[in-house]
C-alpha cells in the first residue's frame, strides 16, 4: 500500500461492557499507512479500548472496522506495564512471540539480535527483569513487539510510569525506530507534550463515552530533536492540543471524515 493510504477505518464504533459502562460511542477514525497517530485524551475516555479493538483483542458492540487491504497486517502491542516474564531472561522474553509462531530458536537468533540492537540492549540477553531499570524493561517490551517486524505497532501509554528524563529519551528512540522500520504507529497517551513531539497526527478524544473531538496534523519533518522541543512551532502544537483536550473533555466532538 502507498504511504498515507487508509490502513484501517473505524466507522461508528461503540463499546459497552456488561458493567453498564459505555467506553466508546460513535467513534470515527481513519488510520493512515505509515503515520504516527497519537490518541490523546483524559484517563478513562476509551483510548485503550479503541486500541484493543484495532488489535482484535476485544470486539466492538456497534459499528464496523474495515482494513484497507485483504487482511490485517502483523500487529505488535506494547502495554503500559512491560508485562515481562520474571522467570525468563531478556532473550527468552523477546523470543516469546516467535516461539508462539513456531519459530525455532536457531532461526530466532538473528531477528532477536536485531530487535535488541534497535532498542540499545545488545549485551543484556541473559539479564533478568529484576536486574533492569524501568526504562530498560520497557525497551525489552518494545523489542518483543518489534521482533516479528509488524506493519502496525500499537502502544498503550508505554512511558507513563517512567521518570521524565527516561521518557524523553525513549520518545527520541521511538521516533528513530519508527523511521528505520517504516511501520505505522498508534500511540495512546494523556500527555499533550508527548503527542505534539512524536506524532504526525493527533486524534483528541472526548470524555467518556470516547469519540474523536478533533484531529491535529503536525506539519513538521518526521525527524525531530531537542531543537524542535524548544521551537515556537512545538509550543503552538502543544497549545492547540491542550485547547482541543479541554474542549473534548467538555463533550464537544465531531466525526472524522
């Protein structure tokens, strides 16, 4: 598919749970091939639910999902918690998705080495999660998601629990990985600053039940650095996202074309 073509489209999607909670209602969202799309919104607005629906981990109770190709691409999922197996070393944690697909250990050596190299963990193959910092655990989680080279990478607030310095470093590293792999990324966050720095587009969610209140295109080069963080343009995008977030939390919404 060509860059920018629709990868997946959510039309009138809603999700209600047996508890009576309606997480999403009338969600219209297009995801374009090759973009870095952030889902920005307050806690509990259905962002993570939308991500799980796209991943196929849960089904919508209304609406439809259409893929722009004959079948859903390979999907990598990074959760807010690294969800590593504490009894397994780094190598075996990253091997997990390949093992589940029946890939032999010998055949997995190269892709695992490449994935660990991409996240800066070469040499830590035999380390256990208890020996790693929070940022390093998240890097293992990202390597595990990337080891099968997915066409779509879904990330559910992966850096929310990290300190600010580690978070900024991982923001930079994620943009580099996105450029290297040329994958599509959907990134859930409640940070205006994070979304404005990394995204090519931001979908701002309203308060629950979630839907897209506004979309903001970030018309800046994909390669971004500390100079961009200090620029007037970045400050303007942050203000726009903050204003949209405030408006969306008050219930104003619109359908995305």
